C-alpha cells in the first residue's frame, strides 16, 4: 500500500477512535475551563492567549452546538491536519516512508494524539501551527531557491498563530535564530526574514495590548509558577518521567535511539543542515524546562512541542533502519497506546474503581475517573433539587451558584448552570478563579437578600462557612448527591444553601 494511502487510513482510524472516546469521556477540568474563553472572547486571557477560545467558537458553531464532541472537534481537526503536515515534512527530509513513520509517532504520542489531539487545550491549535512553522523552515533550508516572499509571510503568520495559541510559540524564532547563527548565517541577508518576524510581531500585538491594560497579569501569574524555590531532584525526575509516559514510552525510546545515532541520521537525510535545524528547534526547549524543573514543579506537557522535531528525526532514522513499513518497536508503541486507551475507558465505563481517597472528607480525591465522568448525572439531579426548592419556597428563584476556584467552576458553568439558566458567580482570589473574574463583569452580581447555592465535590473539599460565611446570613446543612458507578461510590456532591446575602463580596478585579 502506498504511504499516502496509509496516511489517510491512519487519519481516518484516529478520527473514528477519538469520536467514540468523546461519547464515553466527559469534558475534563481544563477542557470546561477553556469553554470560558469561548463564552467571553477576548484578545488574551488570564492564563493563555485566545486561540483555543476561537477554536471552540468555530467547532461549536458559535456555541449553538454544545457537547463533548463539538467542543473537541477543533482538536480532532487540528491533529488530522498536523498529521498531514508531519508527513509532508518527513517526505521533504528524506522520503514518504520517513514521513509515514513520523506521522505514526505523532499519533502514538499520548500528548500529541490525546492530550492535544482529542482534549480541548491551547496546545491543540498550537501544535498545528508549530508543525506548519517547522515545515516552512525546513522548506527554506532545503529549497531556498524557490522560497518566495509569500513563504516568508506564511512562516511569520504561522509562528504568530502558534504564539496566539500559547506563548511557547515564540520559541520557534529562538530555535530558528540559533540555527541561522550557527549553521546558515547568510539567511540574515534575506529581507523576507525580517518581514516574517514583523508579521509575527503584528500577530502578538493583541496579547501585549491586553496585558498592558491588565498590568501584564498573564506573565505575573506564569512567572510565579517558575519562581526559584531551591533545588528539587524529585521535581526533575517527575518531569522526565512524565515526558516518558506522555510521549508513550516506546515512542520516547524510538526518539532516544535516533538521537543516539544522530550522525547516521544526518547522513540519511537529504540535507544535514535540516537535521541541525530540527535539533535547534527541540533540544534547547527541552533543556530549558529540565533546568527549570530542578528548581520548581513543572508539567510534562510544557516540553511537548519540542517532540515534533524529534518525531521527524526519528522518522528519518527508522525509515532507513527498518525495511518494514512499521518497525517492530513502533508496533509495540501501537500496542501500548491501544492498551492505555482501552484500559482507561474500561476503568471509567466498565470496571470503575476507587483509585483515590476512600476517606469521607475527601472521597475520590486524586481519582482520575472523576475528572471525566459524573457531571451529566449530577447536573440532572441538581436541577431536580433546585426545582423542588423553588416549589417549596426553600430558596429564592433563579438562585446563582457561587464558586471560589476555576475548578469545579468550569464544569458547573458547562454542565450544570445551563439546565436552569443559572448564573455562576466567582467569590475569591484572582489566582484561584482566573477567567471567572472577567465573567463576573458580564453579569449581574449578588444582591442583598438573595440566596445562592454552593456545590462542593468531595474530591475537591472546601469549607463553605470559611469561604462565604461573611456574606450570607446562614448556611444550611448540605444535601448529598452520590455518584455511584457499577456499585462503586466514586464521590459525593454536597449542595449547600446559602441564605440571605448580607454583604456584597468585593470586586475581584481592580476597578478602573
């Protein structure tokens, strides 16, 4: 079978699997949080630039079709297009077999295929534009004689759009710049190079403008996440271990082997300089976060974009090393991926287990099952409870839901509030509520005398009296809505009635 035909089968099978998964897995904490970016679009947000919100707006037809599948549809499409770009990049580097293997690795990495390729994340559009940017850079290195001004403009645009997805995108210029300085200095004579940079700068003007208006709060927040706290070997080990799992252990090994034999890879590729470019676009980014992880807690997916270039290097190596269209090691990677996906879905839907705390006060804490199940059922039961409260005059009509953190705020906004057309009002610190502080500005606030509900999942324990006692006359004992699956109690939802607002909470954002 021709490799292009294999590619379309890969994309088709991947899309079908992801669509099926969307029917079995509810939206997770991060996914429903980024829904707020679509509810209130802006040029930037507290945590990230706006691209993921725009993607959700498109995939849900401007929020008229809301479901787990519609929310994730943009991620699926981005991953499919990125797979094609990876294939074309590998073909440019060596041949179609190299492109095919690189595309396989992209779809076998848990990060690129599931975390960013299924779930709704800023990484979803970012990886697509990363792939497009890398393809354009490779085209310049390998075919500079046909690289036109339009190509330079496209490169600048793709890097700009990657940055509008996540600020990691700016590293593309850093990596390309290092390559130019050490391997292809003549590029600095190209006027298109500077036009390309200018296009990127134009793209990120909205991000800078928003931050200027909001005291550069995005960078203040992220800088606190990487503040020096002393050397921590455990944090470094967690980062490396997390990468090893996120990329699929067998994929990670395939990459390490190809890097170990990088001299052969340079010889196997059509242009050795192109391999140098890929190294500059990957290894420094990895090293930066590895160093940071020695001093601070980091997340494994922060280094994820660096692996795109490494997939291509591995594609070149394994296409020469193995005569098979799918090398044996990569076949094991397929097996691992299948077992991991089927195993997780099985635990969620068929054989639920209490993997977290079994203590009543924090039942289900750290159980990953609770991140992707239970919200639809709870929301229906909560709706019945509220309607009964209104009929019996226990609570004022249209009582809002108050939250103190973005999680479970996102789930409540997406799954629960729409059933009753209820408001979700944030009360707390900006560092805890994030985007909800801006959502507060778009809706009516609490009124004196108004009642409200507070919902506390047992896996996210909180004390409503401490959080809201100063603002309400009384807080009644909660009703409990248990989440039971196949006879296993996974967690409880505690629904508190906050009676009679007596003091209006202060505004979370500074009043200009």
